[in-house]
């Protein structure tokens, strides 16, 4: 069953992920400056911006794997800088933009790697860990390929397997860099439905970098816009996703089209006085 359109959580709760006065740069270019952001249970925050605006760089900084220039990041109320990578991995999972598997392994073995932060250095996977990995494969519709080599999967299947690793990890915070990359429309909707239901029912939170504005309207409670020069804007999705704001963000005219059930956004492109397809 398709979930209802996400609504912003109004409860007063402690944030699961929070940054204060955060400044992040790459190659001498400021990506975001003085960012204050708090993600609490039930929130799904979409990051939007043009290519090169720094969406991936910001996610890596929030995950603690890329240094930031200024400010602080906390995870479940603890300064991330004071936590070990294993402690962070127990509470925060990240899906990177590109899917790469360093070693050949079955899809089940790859999914099972998501349980490693929860297992001691000398421990072994338990039956519960194995079931968590199998459930993650079911969630991304890969259970029938559990024994297939990860390197024999299609690009879309590999993408879903990488997400299964994060789901098996079962973190309270998920940072997802373009999770719908290489997926057809049906799998995009199925995956984002699954992620949203997890956030909503299990009181987790997620921060998602997206290219498709229309997916953000369906699956994000809040939107963070990055302009690529340090400027940013943040707020509830209905307030942020307007034709005027999106046109300013992407530097081209974007129109809002509504059928009274859903509002979608489209680029108002086309060369004047030239018929489509004529050069």
C-alpha cells in the first residue's frame, strides 16, 4: 500500500542528527556555510541543488568521513568527533552515490556485511543477523538472487543490494546519496515507499540527496536547498517546493502543474519559434 504523503513531525523530540554552524568546503569552494540542521524521528529531509552544488560533499561531512571547516555534528546527542567509527556505524548508515563491491561475494554475504558494526571483533554472525540480512534483501526485492554473485547483478540490482546493506545495518539515521540511481520508475517508488515507511513507523530519520524534484514532493517532509556557493535554504516541503524557489535554485524556468491530486514540476524549456525536433 502506498504511504500517505509525508508530513512534518511536530513533536518535540531530541534530534537524531544535528549540525550547528557547519561550514563545508571542497577544493577551496564553500559548499555550505553556517548550516544549522536538526533531523528528528519521522523526518525525511531531501537535499536539492544543481550539479556540483555539494550534495555529496555535505552528506560525507555529515557522516563524519569528510572533514568540515567549522561547526559541530552530533549523533543521538553525542558529538560525532568523540565517537569511534564502529560507534557511528551502529547508529548511522550511508548509501554512497556510486555502487562498488571490493570483493566477489553472494548478495546475501554482501547484505550480511551490514551487521558487522553490531558484532564484536571476535564474534560471528548469529541467526538473527542472518535473518536481518535476508529481510533486507526482501525489502529491496532481491531475495530470489541471494546466492548470486554481486558482480553478476545488473546496475539497478547492485544499487538495491547496496541499499540492503544499509537496511541490514538498521541505523537510526540514514544518509542516502541518490538512492534511486539506475532504478526504473517502479523500483524507485517501491524503494522510496519502503524507506518512508521505515522512517515513519520505526521513528528513524533520513537525509536524501535527490535529482528528481517530484520524488521529493512525495517522500520528503523537509527540503534543504544548496546553491553551491555556501548559501542554503531549509524548510517544510510545501513551503520550499514552489516554482519560484526551484527556478531560482536551478537557474531556469520551472513550472508547477497540478491535477488537484498532486503538483508536479516541469522545466519550461524549448527554443522559441522552432518546432520540436527541428534544427
